[in-house]
C-alpha cells in the first residue's frame, strides 16, 4: 500500500491544541492498525457495509475498501479524515468519512447499524473504554461483529472482562506477539 502520514505527530499540536485532552494519536501508524488491516485484507467483503471507529490515518478502512467493503471511516479529528481520504485515493479506492465524537454519536448511530465494526488501538484509556461499552451495541447489527485490534493494554483487559457479560469474544494473535484482535458478537460466552 502507498501511504502518507505526518512526519512528526507532536509537531501538529499548536496553541489551540495545547489544552486538548487528545494529542494527535491519529497521526501515527500503530501496529494494531497494521495488523487489523492485514486481517481485514484477507476477507472478501463484497459490498458489506463497514464502519471504522477512530480511523486515524485510515489503514484498516482502506484495507476493507480494497476487499470490497463499503466503508465509513470515522474520527474526531478532521485532519485524520483528510489523511484517510488522501491515502484511500493513493491506493485506488474511496472511503466515506465522517467526523464524529463518541461523546455525541447521534449522527453516527442514525446511520447504523453495521454488519462489521472495526477499531484499532482505541482502548488506551478508561474513558474510551466506557464510551465504547455504551456505543458499540448501538452500532453493530444483531448478527454483526466488532473487530478490535489492541496491543494488550491494561484497559483492554478491563474492557473485555466487562464486555464478556454481553458479548461472545474470541481473541486471535497476530504476526506481532503483543497485538491481538478481539472479535465480539452478541452473546455472553468467551472463547479464544
């Protein structure tokens, strides 16, 4: 894949951003996103509607689009969405983008539900995990799946423990030993 990203993510902070709770994490190409994109690219999605939460630079979204999915890539950062669109064009595909905050997800929820929801390295803090517990059931179809790639962050373990009461969870390793992909389906029995 041909891919661009900012040279130094922290250089993107300006005086306006200095008080923000969210540094520009979206500007990094994280191993979780790389591994999720690799797994997604091995599937044939053939017109399947796909949602990516916190798309950052868009790698999993682009992989899903190249696999035939109709992709909606979302992020709270307008800059992230611009890079996602550019990266999609560089790879001969398109993805729909939408700026969306998980604190105010109404416009996103109205467009769902989706059969496949993707997210990479979004469980880096407790507030994100808490928001996802509430948001995910509103985004995925009853028979759909959520794929979350994570580098074994402590918050991910807490999230999965709590999620196991409502979701069937299977965890799969990747080429990178510290990155797992968790597949969630409705139900409450956990597997590996």
